[in-house]
């Protein structure tokens, strides 16, 4: 991949950061107990490269385009940014375990870790995280259910992801259900009108659509997660002004939600395409605070990828 650029190190009174670096090397330079919430959406070990191509339609001369649209007008397909990353690891757990061990170290005593996986690896992750954190620190397995994609014909179609939730200290973790968005009752007639108007607290099964292919959230980055999904976790497990971390940051959804909710964020990824997407998406919260790194910051070995 070549040398990665130098970045300022994190400090409690510093700016939000988007860091291009090998995440394990960068995490090793961060101080203990620094983050109230860590959310990670690591590669799912699907054994294939994840790719997404953005396309757009441009009007062309009659008969010159490759598509015919409304009222017979001609359009040409223009291919844009191709985003991809490698989701095939020979030693997946050798790769992931030391990074999640760093997550335990970096969590504050009242901190919470959210690990977003799918059916291929979640059962192995549960055993491994029980070992790293302790079984008593397991809080929830959240099921994110959605309805999109291909329909299998020889098995039940897989239409959910799994999010494992662990806390640093089961006697001291922060969780504020009052800050969480509420859901409509499935049978509102069985509760009082006041309760029906207020809605109910979510359970550990979250129904939420994927990022719309034509919606405002879409960045073109493969496997981008919807803001509503991350917002619920962030609202419950952090407070305004708290530091939050994502070291498989991808398109920067955690940073976008953190900026809107008044949290401070560090987003780390080694993929140049990810850094390009995040630099645009998170610009409002980076430009407002980020300045040139000082010479002392640049001297730190943790500031290099």
C-alpha cells in the first residue's frame, strides 16, 4: 500500500480526526480509557472483494446514447468512482483479535463496544469477546433486520446483521434509554393514547432499511451503514462531548452521526477511498476545528500509519 501520510495524534482537547493508517499501529499509540463508545464494522470475511460503482445518466444526441429514456430521449451512462476493499483474509481472527483487544484497552470505565458482524463470524466473535471482556460484560446481541437484496431459493434468505455489545465494567457503563428514538407500537389500541403517542423503547431487534441507493446518505462506499442504525447506539451509549471511535471507519457513518449529536470522533481507515469519502462527508465537523498539526504532534510514532 505504500507509506501513509502523517497525522496529528489524538488528544482529549484536540479536534475531531480522520486518520489514514493501519489501525492496529495507530491504536497502539492512543492512551488507555479514552473513548466512551467504540463502534466497529469490520470486514465480514465473505471471501470476496466488495465493490460498488457509481453511475449517472447524461443527455446525448439522438441515437448516440446507450439508453433511451422518457419521450425517446437518448442518454449515455457515465461511470464514476469505483469503491472497493478486500474482504478475504486467510487468517481472519489473527487479524481481528488484537484490534478488539485494543478496543477493550481504549474504552473508558463507563464505555461500550459495538461490534457489527454477520452470520458467518458472529458466533466465533461471541466466544472470543467473552474471553477478552469477560462473559459478565456481555450486554446484548442486537439483530438488525432489513428487507433488501437477493432471495435464496434453497435456504431461508439471510436478511439481518448481528451487533454484539460489550461493556468495560458491568457495574459502571453508561446507558441512557431516554435519549433513544422510540418506535410505534405494533398494536397501539392495546395501550393508552398517551403511550401510543410516545411510542415504545426499541428491543434488541432493530428494523431499519438499508442506505437507499438514491437517498441523500449514499456515498457510494460499499457496505455503508445507515445513520439511523448508528444513531440509536450512539445516543444510548455516549453523552454530548464524549469521544467515540471507529477504526474500521469506511464511509464515516459514525463520524457523521457523532458530529450531528455533538460527540467528538476519531475515524481510522487505511483505504485511500475511505479517506476521500470521509474527508468530504465529515468536512463540516473537521473544518470547524481542525488546524495544522504542531511539530510535537508530528513527532509522535503513533501519528504515522
